[in-house]
C-alpha cells in the first residue's frame, strides 16, 4: 500500500532557527516520485520540489534543503534561518506511474514566531 | 508564467442554487485537476482531465459536474449542494497527463453552502 506519514502535526520555531520537517513514505514501486508543497494561509499550494526514486542526491535551494534517503524511506525538508514568511502548512506527497493519483501526507503546520 | 487563476475567490450559496467555479491556465499544460480541501486536511482529488477528456472521477456526487471547454479552461458546476460541501476548492494543472509531474495550483475558491 502507498502511504505518506508526516509525524509532526504542528511545529513552532523562533525566527532564524533551523527547522526540519519529516516525511516517511511507503511504496512497493521501484519507480516513484516525491514532492513537497507549501500552503500559506492564503490557500494556494506552491510546488517546491520533485524528486524521482533514482536520484538520491540531496538538494539545496537557498534556505531550503531536502534529504532523500531510500534506506529509511524518508524525504525530509530543512529550512535554514527560518523567517515569518515560512509560516505555512507543508505537504509531502508521493506518486508513481502505477498510481491514479498523488498521495498527500497529512501536512505539517509550521509557525515561525518573530 | 506558472500561474493558475480561479474565480471567484469566495462563494456563498444556498442549497438550491446553481453556481460555477472557473479555472484557467496558460502554461500549455495537458492535465487539469479539481481538488476539495477541508480545514487542516490535505487536498482530496475529485476529477482529472487529460487532453480535455475526463480521465478520473473519484466517485464524486453528481451535484458536482466538471467541464473542460478547451485545454486552458476548467469549470466545476455546482447544483443542490449540501452544507458538508463547504470547503476550499482547488484547481491544478500539470505538464503531462501522468500524476508523476508536479502540479501547479490556483489560489482556490472558498465555498460556503448555507
């Protein structure tokens, strides 16, 4: 069965702290894709990253970085030097060619306090 | 331009009304999606259009009727809704017709059924 777990329901950090959002997935497919989306209070989901199962290189984009580890079925997301604008709900998601839809995790609500 | 637009932003309707939600994208994407999102939950897929044809209907009640007039437009016609249909309705599009592509979301329509 396919599943995405985001164990942290809510996280609060003080501005400038680093924060890591955890994502653990389950799939029997060998070819699959992982995503992170950000949903600020305005409501629009914003695409952040897409990773395929054959590319385990970590990725850095400005203050954002992602750590993909197939051995632990995890795709964690770290925000360095957090800012108030990072306050949002973050969804990790999983897909594969055999699926008929994207599987979203339950989301992690991040609050960055000034 | 990675923009998906949705109108209206907010909609209040009675249970006997008929209304329509509209979505537009000009990215040349071939797949378009309707999602329903309840508070503090991930988006739930409703419909997928691929190359202007309905490819997935996630057993959505017939009071929701999708329409894809052309490759850039997606409508969702609403009729005889129930209060439990109140939610954020999100439109999305993706480059290919496989759910392994990243999706670009609109800002959503916040629907209240009274």
